[in-house]
C-alpha cells in the first residue's frame, strides 16, 4: 500500500483519531485515501481494532481491490480477529464484492460465531452472481439453525433474479413471494416490495408486480420507476404513461430514470405529440444535457418520423460521444435514408471518435438497403483494419449486406468464418437463402441449427424459414413449420408468420386454402393477410375472391391506394375494363396518391434514384 507524507507519521496519534480519519474518508468516498491513512497508521506502530478494519475492508470492497483486501486479511490473521463476527462479516463482504465468492464462503465457513448480518452477507454474495440455488440453500440452513431471516435477507435474494429468467427461477421467485406473504413482511419495508416488483418485472409478469404495487401503503420513487420501466419493457407503453400521470397527480418527484423510461416508451409508441410532451418535461426539469438522455431523444424523434428534430438535438451536442453518432446514423438508416447515414458516418471518421461494433453494423445495414456493394466492401476493409472482424454483430450485418447486394456465396463465406454462432448469425444466413429463393438450402441450415447445434429457434428465424418456403413454393414444408413452431416451441404466430403462410399458399394457387387460413386468424392479423391474398388473386386471375379481399382491405384501411391499384390491375388482366376504370376513378375521387415506383443505380461511387416516368 502506498504511503502518505511523513508529516502524518511524525505525530503519535492515538487509535481513536486514526479511526476518525479513516471513517471520514471512507464515508466521503475517498477509498484510496482511506488505505493511505491506514498505511501511515501501520508505519507509526498503531494497530487497528474491530472498528478500524470493517471500514478498511469497505474501502477495498468499493474499489474491488482484491490485492489490498488480501493484505488486510493477512493482518487480521496476525492480529487474531478470527473470532470477531463484525470484522469477519466485513471480510466476507469484501471478497464478495471483489468477485471472489469462493473465498468469501471459506471465510464464512471458518467463522466460529455468526450473526444474522453474517448470513445475509453470504446470501447476498451468492445472489450478486445469480447463484440462486446456493443462496436458497443457505437461506434454508440459516432458518434451520434458528436465525430468522430479515427483510434485508429477502431483498438480497430477490436482487439475484435481476439477470436471470428461466421457468425454474420463476417458480423460485413465486415461492419466495409466498414465503413473504406467510411471514407477513411483504409491506413492512418499501425496499422489499420494490425488490419483489423488480423480480416480477424481470420475469415480464407485470400483473403480479402491479398487485404488489397497489397493496403498498408507502411508495418511493423507485417503486414508481420500477413499475413504469417494467411496463415499457413488455411493450405496454400506454400503461406506463397512465402510471406516470398518476405519479404526477400524487406530486411524486421525477428523477432521471423516469425520463429514460418515458423516452423509451415514446420510442415504442412512435407518436410525435407524445414525444414532444415528454421532451418538454425533460427540458423543464433540466435533464436534457445528460448524455444518455440526449442520445435517447435522438432515437425517439427518429422513431417518430421527425428526423429534423433528431438532427437538431444531435447538432446541439457540443461533445458528441460515439453513442451520439451511432444514434443519429441509426436514425437515418432505419428511416430509409441510407445515403444520409453513410454521409454522416464519413463525417464521423474525420473526428477523433472511433466507431464500435454497433456503429459498423448499422452502417453495413445502410449499405444493404442502398445495395451498394462497393461501399459495403470499404466498410469490411475498415472492419479488418481495426480489429472488428470477430464481432458477431458486425459479422451478422456483413452476411446481410452481401446477401442484399446479390453475393450469396460471399455471405456464406462470412457465415462459415464465425466461430461461436448464435441464433442471430444463423437467422441472418437462413434469411439470406430465403430472399434468394434458395428454400432447400434455408431449410437444411435450419435443420442443422436445431438438431446438430441444439439452438432453440425463435419467432424471427421462423419468419425467415416460412419466407424461404414461400419464395420456393415449398407448401408442405411451410405448413409443417407453421404447425411445428406452435406445437414444439409454443411460438404464437405473428402477423409476419401469417402473411408468409398466405403468400406461400397464394403463390401455388391454393387460394381457397389461403382464404380458410385467413378466416381462422385473429382480426388484427387479417388486415395484412388480405393484401397477400389479393396479390395472389391477381397472379391467378381470381376476380371473385379478389373482390372479397379488396372489400376486406378497404374496410380496415380505406386510405391505402395500393389495394385499389391491385384490384384495378386484376380487372384489367381479366378484360374487365369498365371495372378497372371505376377503381382508378375511385383513387382520384378519394384524393389518394399512388406512390411512384423508383430504381437506384450506382455509378462511380455515387447513387442516382430514377422515378417511374423519368
């Protein structure tokens, strides 16, 4: 340990003065200074007592300094503090917070006398690393030996579920809640109820979290932010904003975390008016200059379709971070403006800020949307020169870029070089085969992923598999996988799954079967599925069914000009010129505008868009 100037050593201070100095520096967060004071104290020949060492060990714990902690441990052994429960508990805590749980357990097991605090500290050590089986085992042992668990014990255990979410852990969490109800201590401390709500929020069981919340006699700001954040996490932004209004009515102070949750809620909803209201609150409370808030505001306005406001916030940031640049680049890329995204990336490279994996992945996605193989290859060269070639997010985007630019072989080469392939990498390659109409290859890769690699598929990869079946006319395979995802993996069909199924049946002329499938779908899904059926009716010239599909589409989306155009084209192909003319007149009569078709060409590194009629 380092020494402080000799002026501190020259005076023969009594122990209580050294303890006061150590206590003040530790309580004020000057942990390195605490250790320096102890070094001077030791060199002056003064030994600490059971008040000195817990403070020193607390400093080591906060610094996560195992080196200083083990030195102190050796001092404690020499001075004979093995039987002091207060000191030994502090030692357990130090090892725990320094990520040495096994050492913490060794100290705990050798303690001749333990207090409830000692048990709580060891339970907390296991919970901190989410070793929940060991934490619960220790809780049972503690109970058997006559130590009554406190609210702090359960707060520690519940905090361990913050990073885990499996069926087993959910059962454990529910059991702990039942235990708390039996003990009658759920609402004895706000921190305990907050931890219980946080656990349910982690498990996406907001109905259970809400029950705990509503039964609380006293709520802290953490109670409100936990609930609001939980609702945002599961995509229930409406409930989050409803709770925020209730929070305002009760005059609860708003903190930084609330704004982060509200902005995230706006990103989900995508309503500009709501986003502007939240932004005004942020400005009113003076939280707009926080880096994380500024970056989220950029994303929020981008998602709400107002890139002008997003860019204005970006330009006002004096010291732009890598995340600021990435947020604005992603805003352009995800809004269908790849040229602007790439231009901003080039500008970023002229600064001292270097892109990370997320930035490069976003830029590669922009290259894919632009169909710019040359720019994508330049980015790949940058990736290799700067050591990002092993980043899976970048590798996944490279696969996507090459496939969208027509280089399926190059996409496969990138895929083969990925060492530990996760689900996203597999999905990217399967989707690449799908968009290239290589259905058999996509199915073969999916089979290898699930059987040989043992990776459990999700809803997204099943969308790619169904898309592959649709583009290749593999009806039996498509129907098999549509049923399999529900039966074998309990994946509820999304809008994308259903439209892929209808498109698959429609491409091969199974229009009656497609109609039956649509009528068996939820009403929310049917709106998009009718569009796929109408396209199929045009291909196969089924006017009668096309009229039904058009009628259903206009019921749900009367302002979509595409439905009128598709039906008009169907009439034209069937020789029904009068009906086709009538549909065209309806477009003009309702003031609808058909979006102009366009193509894009790359010449000498520049991109030119050509609209229909140019």
